[in-house]
C-alpha cells in the first residue's frame, strides 16, 4: 500500500512520503550521487510545494539563484578557502542542484511537464554551470597567480568544461540510455561507457569541487581530470553513435 502524499506529519512520516514521492516522480534513474543525495533532497523540497501555487519554473529559477549565490561566494573567497566558506559553498551548491531535481519532480506530480519547461530547465543549466566553472576559474587564478596568458587559458578551459558538462548530460540518455532491441546484448564498449558515466555525476562534481576549495592545487588537478574525462566521454559517445549508425545502415541493407 502506498504512503499518502501531500499531508503534513511528523518527521518520519514526512520522510516516508518523500520516498514515495521520489519513487513516483523522480523520472529516469539518475547517477550514483544524484540518486542517493540530490533526488532524495529534491523530493523533500518538492513535496511541501505540491499544494502551493509555486510553479516548477519558479523552482528552476530558485535553483539558478542559489547556484549564483554559491558562485559569488567562490568568486570572492580568498584562497585557500576557510572551512566555513567550504561548508557554505558545499551546502549551497548541493541545495541548488537538488532544486534542479525538484522542479521536474514537481512538474510530473502535477501533470505540468512541458516542452517549454524542459527547454527552460536546460537554458538555466547552461547559465548555472557556466557560473560555477567561471567562479572556480577566478578562484584558481587568484590562488595560483598565473600570468595573463595562462589566466585566459584557465578561463577559456572553464567555459569549455561547462559546455562539455551540459552537452554530455543532455546527450547521455539519447546515446546510451535508449532501449535496445529485445535479446540484443550491449557491447563491452557500451557497458564501459555506461559505467563510467557515474564519474561525470554533476552532484558529485559540485561536492568534490567544494571540498577542494581548501586545497587549490588539488582543485586545479581535479578540473583538469574532469575536463579530460568529459572530453573522452563525449568522444566515446560520438564514436559509438557513429558505429551504431553504420551498423543500422548495414542491417537495413540486408
């Protein structure tokens, strides 16, 4: 028997209703961190909004504003960040990404999911990701004190990473999440790509980047690693998609 949704109660009852709400409305299965942290937090944020007039798009905007708040703190912080600043950014960015999960859950729960809402959510993702990466690059420029040319490269790399992050996230379901014909086993390459996607979890990225504000050289290395991983992932997506197209073309000719 399902747990009733939308009625107030004690903490245990609320958590039970939030779990049921998430089970019904979280959408496609998420990655390791988002499934265990941000989707549950999103459900706890969306559930109390269900009987209110707050719209899913308003939740999307709220998530953007919280993202920008965290980015502003990072951009103004003196490196290395203090423990207090690190904890504040960690909590703020996890809250922001959880709001990004909550808007979709709220829309599905109300039957308000729409093409415009999906487009608006993607647009906000671009802005919020760019703000996060730009703030991290500003923080690193102050921490590492590079020359002007290196600073420009760091900033340009940050924007490129932001674009790769959003592109790979949007294309993941299209290129490796689609249903396969009954009886067809996925290739080892596809299984490896499917497993490696957990390393690109944006919730995990925000957590790790927040903690590494305490150690700027480690943050710099982490951003380089993330960039290489994003690039390899997108290249693998393109390669597998290309090979899949050739395979389908060969089958069509049989």
